[in-house]
């Protein structure tokens, strides 16, 4: 059974939905104190999407190193959502080939683990502009209902 948890949300911080089990250990401690993170430790894509749909965080960070989880499949599933979040891939081996693959699949960015707080904040800020700008720069996707 997945263990999900909330880290405290302070101020107007962007809510971030983090997917990955072991990678949570790499988060710098100020991050959990200042940002609103929901951590989902499930590796089941359907469970992850259902959990995210209750929160609708504008940014999803997914580790490419999580055993049992195909980040590519998850990225594609998020892009199919009615109002898709920005998708950031993180990895211990954040090299050029991963960066090219992630961006070609629709990810917003690739960041290296362990996370550097300044790099992480830059990436989230770029991926999640203010709501007024986000609504014009990220088109809503229509989804057929069977």
C-alpha cells in the first residue's frame, strides 16, 4: 500500500506533486519547510493520476530512477489530462540524452539529484508561471468522454 504524505504549505508557494519513493531522502530540508509538496510513493500510474487529480498541483516532479515506475508513461498520462501540469524529471544521471528525451516527450525540465534548492526553485518557477500567465501559455486540452 502506498504511503502518501503532505509536507507543510507556507505562504504562496507553488504546490508540487512529487512522485518517487527513495528520492524523497534527497530533498534539502528547507524545501519541505517552505514549499507545499505532496509526496506520492506509489509506482502505479493509475493511482498516481487519481491522487494528483484530487490535488491538481500545477507542477509534477518525477524521478526517473524509481524502480517499478516508467516516468515516460507517467509523463504521457499527465499530458493527456484536461489541464496538464508541468512535468519535471529528476535523476541522479541527468545527462544530455535524458534531457533531450524528457523534453521531446513533453517534460518541462530535467534536474539532477540530489536536488539543489536554488536549481529546484528556478525549475518550478519557470514551469509554473503565475495563474494569469499560466492560463494563456498552457492551453487546456479537451478530452473525449465515452
